[in-house]
């Protein structure tokens, strides 16, 4: 696929809260689906962050289950891809990390979890960042900074 954020439609789903294990502050988790506008689902997403904490010290995790969904599609057609959303001296930044180090790797809908090296420098990377951009722009629950 070659996805553009402008052709994607985000469908927010559930959200939940908790507390950060390291600092005790409130944490939030959201999830939803990403569809090609008026067409098929291409991903399910999960985002988790610590409310009110700086992204420089408490980055947000953004996990995808990427691939086709629907009747007759098995988990072997989908993969887990993980990103970290953080802030450094240059401002907010997104970086691919190893999905097999994240809980999403063991979700029942995932066939394989990809490493950073399996994503970066491939056509898949452009799709992943287009999905992130669409979620960031369309899901009002997403932490912005």
C-alpha cells in the first residue's frame, strides 16, 4: 500500500485510565481503527501516556496492528509496529521502536511483531507515519505535547 494521511479516516474506540508505575501520575490509554476513507480497515491503534507529564521525561507509546481486517483474514496477515512519541531539543518527535518489546506483540490479532530495522527504510515506514499523522490529527483524545 501507499497511504496518505489525507485519505485515511480514524474511528476512535475505547479509552481507559490508570497510574504510571514510575511516578504515580494519572495515565491514559486510547485505541481505535484506521480506515482508507470509505473502504477497508488498515490498522488498529493504541496510544498510552502519562497525563500532565512532559513527553521529554515520559514519552507516549503508539502501537499499531497493521494489515487487513475482516472475514477470512487471519492474524498472519497483520503485524505489530510500535512508535514512541517524545520531545527533545528539536521539539516533538516520533520514532519507530521494536514492537516485540511492547505488549502489543502478544495480542491475539497479531501474527508477527516487527523490529525497528524491519520498518525503517522500507515502503511500510511511509504508511506507518501516515497512519500516525492521521490519528494525531483526527483523534482529539491524543496527547499533543
